């Protein structure tokens, strides 16, 4: 393993959106000196490494999700989101692009070119270049004569096979020659008739047997015979058929033998028997590759991989290798590791090394065999075990969103072609033999190169330090907020008896809003503690209305208001006024329960610290950190609860109350005929219903409640001394109404009120003697009488009085 930092050389800078490139969609391919690059937008760049210039820019009708290069046929296949697969002929660009597109197209070049050199023209790709239109395609790969696609259906993933044309023919694929459905998938939300883009793209590749007659994929790999047979069965080995590997966003690793899928159309059978689930990573699969971990025998020329590697998004890694078990038989060895995540991209290099990028670093791990020594007498050479632990080695390069091993690998080393989140294309040269002595002679050219390497390293380290500092600051701020929230929670939960450090008082009053009388509730939040309520705190007020008294089958409704509490320091107050009714139908169903609670938004405060801080991590912005925050992403601390009943909702226009409680002035006298018709019609202009007629022509409903005078005197104590027991009782009943003080000042024992619907309610309190209860003589009692023309309002008032008497 190289112990020295890699030599990083920046080639060019490409435009990227504000916030940086997102991982998962950008692609970079290298063929000789040419680099084919996509940043996840609708543009595909062709860059010449030797000339250090951008040679072409192709504009596709949608976001580019995947690139496949067929070097021998000089064709580039491109998958566009919700569009299909396009084919560009690299030797004759006019076959795939419009002839006049380069003259009038936009200009799009690298950052270096925009400083002085003229930018390259953008060439729009002609719609006729689409060889396979399909809006559901998410991945594809190409073998010599077969095009393999993976499409997302409404409930299942679907693998399809198409015939590829021969060289010189129309690049459009021939007829479909095979199809099979994989496991079920979770449909993503999208507009009707248009599938939504998945958060994680599936991974599709091809594994071939070591036989040279088997077709090879453009980006697949060949496995040793022992491992290939253990994974895909003896049938695939005898048929010398490649196998299709599918890594799905739900974590499943599936495989389908190509030849069995082709022959299934002529000999139909159970389609589920064609699909084999090799493993389940329990997190989205982002990379599938293969490595050679054992040294080659001297008489072996072809280097076939002997280890299959699968990476998950959060760092779970699976390695599969053929090894000898205790019984002396070949058996697959599966071993799971945990590497730094989330994994943005990965690539398999030579010398059993796996390169993977996370938002904070680019690492390399060595999967060379561990345990038993290598024995060339054993067949196939697939004998050594896998290491029990993988130790990543940092390469001090951060925010790499796509990675590939360059075809121009230097002798004794490895060259990686990478694209950073800020749109910088760079090469990372790794010296795999650090023991090689450095040249003693130092020339001016070497000195200049060293200076360039140091400057590149400084820029990379600066980006990494800035990213890590931002993450540390966010986490420190989140910890401070959590500590403050914990202090507030402990203070409230430990003071259930006595005055609370943070309280919320609820009062009711009638107000005039938009020319309509409305009963409002005012919640006064007071912070008497030594803590401050900062970002993340909110006052939640829930208004729960009861079912209508005359409609026993109806259910109550609840409305919750959330008011952010911003910078409420010690001693601060915050007042919130909310309407209780009447509603649009003019009805106010009492009683109404008003509950106040403090709510702390964990996701608002902690989510920013747990979410990716580097732009390269924002690959899937809708995704939240899994298994970190609960479903209910907050802490709720109840403060107070108040029940608003009919005694609080009554208005008393005959008493000297503020103008907002007084009824509006009477209308001037009009024509007698209109007055008569008005008495026969309701407020809506219709003939008055039974309730209106009952109120006009029938006597009011009456309910009486008798309470022991001795009990009331004991309950009132000295607080109502100097007034009659009837006046004290009426004042006690209307204590939470705005006229409570007026009743006390005027020593009233009866009042005429108006219910929210406009009907009158009469309260009369006087002392009586009850003679039919005790043989010893009459008992002094207080009689509370409720009269109303509305039976419902009489019942609501009676219920409110009973509630007062039963409360402790």
C-alpha cells in the first residue's frame, strides 16, 4: 500500500449548480486520451487529456444518468432520464446530431476556457438518435450482441434483453429476446402518467465466465471458473453464459443467467426460477465490481477476478470469494465489512485494491487474501481467505462524486480519473511501490512539478478542512441547542406541582373580526425560567370542539395551531390570540377544549447537523438520515388546558361591558309588511324552522339546580363576605366571564345573557328552603335556575354549571 499522498493534477473545471454536484448521476469514462464526462445535467463533455482542451459538448433532452462506450465500434450510448437510450457515433457526429446545431447553439465550456480561450459550442442531439425510447429505464449495459436494460415498473423492476445490430447497421436494437421481473419496488411519487426519478439508481453489470468465447460487457468483468460456478451454478458454467448482476435500491443483489433468459421465451416456465437473490445489504447498492486478490501462477496469462465486491450507500461492503472449507470442498466465502460512508462512488483497481469516496475523503482498501497461504497445487488458484478486517487508507482527496481507473495507468502505479463536487476534473496518480528510491538529481522541471503538486495538495486540503470545519460548527451548535432543550424539559417535568418556570395562561373574550362577533382565546406564554427559548421551539395550541349537542352521531373536530417561538428570553412574554368561533355555518359548539404545549423540532435543529454538510453528499436531497431521528421528530411538553363552556361564551349586553361585547344597534323601523315577513323568516331568508317557532310561541325551557347553602359558604370562605349567598354564587359561576367584576360591583343575583347563536339565556340565583329531604326540618339551599328558549343552550349552560360544582 502506498504510504505517500497521491499526486493530484487538475485538468479542467466544469460548470456545476449552486451547492455542488450531487453523487449518483455524474459519470466519467476514459478511452486513451479521450475523457467522456457527464455532470448529471443534460450535457455530455468530450475532453482531450493530451491537448488539455474540450473537443465537444453534446446536449441531450434530459438529465444524463449513464454512459457506455463501445470503443471498437466507436459508439457512445447515453441513458437520459425519462427519455430512453441514445447512440452517438464518434467517428461521424453528423449521423447522431443536427447539422446546424453547432452554429446556433449555446456555448458551454470549462472554467479554464472561459478565462480566455473560446468556449466549445453545444451540439443538440437530434431526437432521431434515440435508439430505445422508454421513460422507465434506470440502467443498462451492453454485451457484444445484446443490450440489457433495467426498468422501473409500478410495483416491480424489469430486466429486458434486446438484440444489438451488427457493425455498420442501424444502431437501433432489434426485437426483444428476453424479459424477467425482479423483486417488488417502492413506487416513487410523481405526476400522473410520468414516472418520478428514483432517489437511488440501480446498478447493472455483467459477469462473464473465464472462457474466451463468452460475450463480454463493455464495463463488466470476468470471474474465475470456481467463483463463477459457485455463484451462478453449473448450468451457467456449461453454457458459458454471462450472468447479469442487479444491485437494487432496497439492498437486494440479484442475478440472472443470460442464456436461460434468452431460452425462456421458447420454453416458458416459472419466471421466478430465473432470478436468484445472492445477498441483501439492507441499504441501497451503489457499486458492483470484481478484484484479483491472489497472485497469478507463472503459466497463466489471463487475469480473471477471484473476488466479487458489492458496496452499499452507508458503507456496508460485501466480498464473495471461492475458498476451501473444512471438508476440503470449494465453497463461497461471504464476508461483510463496514467502511466509511456514505459512499459516493467507487472503482476497482489493480493489485486487489478498492477505491471508494465519501464526502470527507477518498480511501483505498486492500482485499488481498488473509489467513491460509497460497498453494498453487489447489485448482483454480481460488484458495486464500478474505481478510477479517479492512483498514481504509486515506488519499487526502475529498468530495469526489465519480471515479474511474484510467486506461493510461503508469508502470508500477495506478492513475484515477475523478470528478469533484465542485466540477473539477482531476487525475490522482498513486505510487504502489513507495520503496522505490527517488532520483537524486533535481532539475528545474522536477522542481516546478513539485511546486504544482504542493499547490494542488494545498487546495485539496483546504477544501477538506473547510468542509470538516463547517460540519463541526453545525454539530457544536446542535449540541448547544439540545443541551438547552434538555434543561427546559427537565425544568418543566420536575415542576408539576406549584408554579411552573414556563407557563401559558388562557383567557377568552368576544371580539369583532371582519364585522362579525367572534369568541377568541388568548394564550399568554410567559418564560419565568433562566433559560431561553430559541430556534426549534414552537407553541402548539390545539382547539378541540365537542360534537353537536343535538347530533349525537357526529364527532368532534380538532384544529392545531403552531406558532414559532423565536428568541423568548428569561422574563419574556409572547401573546397569541386565536378564533374559537362561530364558524362559517354560524354555529359555535361549546364546550371547546384549548390545550397549549411547547414543541421542540428535533429535525429542524439536529437535522442540519446530521444531514450532509458537503455539497457532494446532497445526492438525494429528499432522503433523511435513516434510523437517527424518530418518526415523531420532536419533543412535546404540555403547559396548560382550558375548557371554554357556555358560561364563558355568554354575552350580557344589558350590563356595562366593553363595546366589543355589546350587541349591534337595532335597525330603524321599516314597513310593517316587511317587519311581519321578517318575523316569519329566518336569518337566511327562509321560513323560520321549528326552533324559531318554538322560541316565539312556546314557554322557555327551565332547569334548576339546588345546592346546600352550608356547603357553598364553606367553599367560598371569607372571599365573598358582605354579600348575599345568591350574589356570591352568581359571581363564582361567571368568574371567568368578562362581567364577573360587574356582577360583584352591582350585587346581582340574576342576569340576562345572550348565547353565541343569539338566543337568550336567563340565570337566576336565590336562596330557598328544601322541606322534603330531611325529617328534622327544612334545609337551607341555593337554587340556580336556567331559562332559555333554546333547549340546546339550556342544556349547555346546565352542563357548565354542573362542571363548576364538580370541579375540586
